C-alpha cells in the first residue's frame, strides 16, 4: 500500500464542543470521530500524502490493528485514497430514461382574487379573466399519471393556481373521481393544496377535513408585513380577513397539521418575529420561509445584506429548534426540520427536488411543466396529458443538471443537500433552469454547516427525537 491522500471534497468536519463530527458528503451521513479517527485526519491535514512511516507516530498510542481498521473504514467511505486511485466525488454521468412520476400538480385556475406584488406566476390574472382547467384535462392528467407510473402504492394530486379555491367545483369532481379510481387499484391518493385562505368557509373546511387534505396557507406575518405585499386586486391589505379565516380553520380542521408558507421580500427580514406571530400567536403547526432572491421584479429581491440578516435569523430559529429537540419537543420550523430530515434519512439530492422526475405540473391546456412555478412561462414543456411525457427532452434536461462537471457544485461540500438550488430561481436569475444558483452559495454552505451541528447535538444528546418527531411526520405525508 502506497502513500495515501485525503479526498477533501468527500468530507467536512464540524466541531461540537469537545467532539468532532464527520459529515460524509457522498452519503449525507454524519459520524462522530473517535480520538484515533480525529488524529488520523489531523495527520492528513499536515501532510499532502501520508506514508506508512508517518503513521508510526500513531502507533505509539494505538495498536497497528486499530489504525489499519480506521484506515480501511475511511477508504471504504472514499475519504482517503491511494495515489493513482480514482475516488468518486460525484456519480458517473447517467442516461435518464425512467421517470417515477407519483405527483401531479393541477393548475386549476390562472385567476386569483389577490394581487400579491411579488407573485412569480406569469400566467396570473384577475378572477374575471381567469382561465380554469377543464374537467377533462384534469382527469386526463390523473390517467397520464397512472400510465406513466403504474402499480405505485401511493400517489399525490396537488391543486394549485392562481387561487385554487376559485375553482372548487373542479376540485370536488376530481377528488370524487380519484377516490374511486385509486381505491380500485388498491393505491392511496393524497390531496394537497396551497391557498391564500381568503375564500375559506366552514363548509369547505369540513369538506377538506373529510378528504384529509394537506393544507398550506400563504401568509407573510403580522399585519404590517403581510399587508405590504399581499393585497387585493383593488390594492387593499388582506391580513384581517386572512387571520379570521385561519383562526376558523385551525379551530375546526383536525385531519392533518396545517402549515404556513412565508415569502420574504426586500424590507422584510425579521424571521423570528414572523415565526412567533404565525406559530405562537396564530397556532400554525409549521412555518417555512422562502427568501426571494431572483424574482422577475428586482425591487422585491432581498439585497445581499438582507440575505445575511435573514440567514442569521434562520439560525437563531434553528437554535430554538435544537433546544426544543433536546427537550424532545417539536418546534415547527419547516426549513430546519427539512434539513434535519434529509440528514436523518441520508438523502442524496442529485437534483434539487422531485420536479421533472417524481413530479410534473399540468397547465390549463394540458401541457406538462417542470413544476407549478413554470406554468405560463416561456420555459419549454415536456409533453402533454394526451401523449404523456416527452421522455427524450425531459431526459436531456435532467441529465444536464445531473452533470456537475465544470460547475461550482462539482466539489462543493453541500452538493448533495443543495444540488445547485431551485430550478425556477436559476431560470429567473440566469435564464437557464439548469444553471446552479451561485448568488448565495456561501450562505447556504454556512446554513448546512449549522444544520450539521444541530443534527449532531440531537444525535449525541437526544437521539430519540428522530423516532418521535421525524419519522412519524414523514410517514404521515
């Protein structure tokens, strides 16, 4: 065995008090380093190559057998390598021909009764001009889903808009069709929806309860923050009506936890204040934040300084998540919980999300879009509900994003948790959805480093938290 080198792109170390954790990047796994492992890696830090002779300094404190065992473990993880050996950093390029589609997003109406200033939807219009999806198109979407991915145990149908509640007649008919259709296949079907809540009433809430909808409410925080951008077509703030509807919903709905999605725009950065209002005062089960960094209207994008402020606030919320986890309590902070879940499950994201692989969005004309954010845009579509997925063009698209060569993602330590960032952000920022979102890479790396520390502390001090609060929530979806 010749001299060995450290494969730096495959590991990242994080100190947790007196302990040191190894974040194994290819598998998104986290291990605690014992004294021998720690000293061995420190030896590699001091030398470009480590020979057998240089290992002798470890033999004074550890047996040769113990040293050899740790070396073999690190070699199997491709954290160390012998000169001439090619350690894998990224998977080999692969041909994408299979699309295990399990989720279809139905854009049921381009019309919306609000006129949120930052809305990214390019096909959005007023309720009177809204173009509603036809029942036939919706049913063909469901049947396309079943043709493309037969014999799956579970499927998901998402209703989106515009404001989806403005086409409830279609939603009711589709749910009735799906429940009968999927029951005959011995498959489950899950319904989810994101809504601005303004059109909710008790009868609708009871119906959603009956059909166990997964509901997410779009709300941006206390009145002054919410009313800054989330306004009616006539320019009036909507906080008061949304709050009334949310209070009614949360008092009445018990089928599943209800979450809230917050959009952060220029001038709105106090994530702790927003979280405390939405979770502590209104009672949402979980709150997640979406910073706007590359919207079509530049004046709504967070500045660089504001992004730093947002991430600092997100880390402060993350510390509160950690404190609750150590008490074995859930803290409904969606961004942190998703990161912790990815680490717990060892998720390796070769692409940013399921768009184009497990999920496609159908627009009013029946065309297949990469996700709901692209309906109405100039972005190419990938087939239609009549003819199914255009596998050749979609495969080429996914293959381009999978290929990390000659990109900043190639050796980045968060490449398997970020995977280049959101397709739509890249499309808005660079005009190319396959282009990595470089504009906040450093902040994302710091965020993931923080997540590794949070995960490690939970793993070391209260590992039962994962079984109590991570696994049940995943299985309930």
